[in-house]
C-alpha cells in the first residue's frame, strides 16, 4: 500500500504535521472560550469585592 502510493502518503504526513503543529480550529476555539470565561470571572470577582 505504501509502495503503490508514496506521494499520497507523503502529502498526508505533511498535512498531519501542519495540523498537529498549528492545533485544530476546535482546540483554538475552545482555548479562546476558556480564556474569555476566565476574564469574565476575574472581572466579576473584582467588581463584587470592590
């Protein structure tokens, strides 16, 4: 299978390397949501204590 389609395999490996290095869009979105929630909690705590 690898011998029949070496070009396909190399392209697939390159795409996998890029996606694993740059993170998936879902992971980036999840990280942004978590950061946004942390900022909201920090602002709420600051306003409640002040």
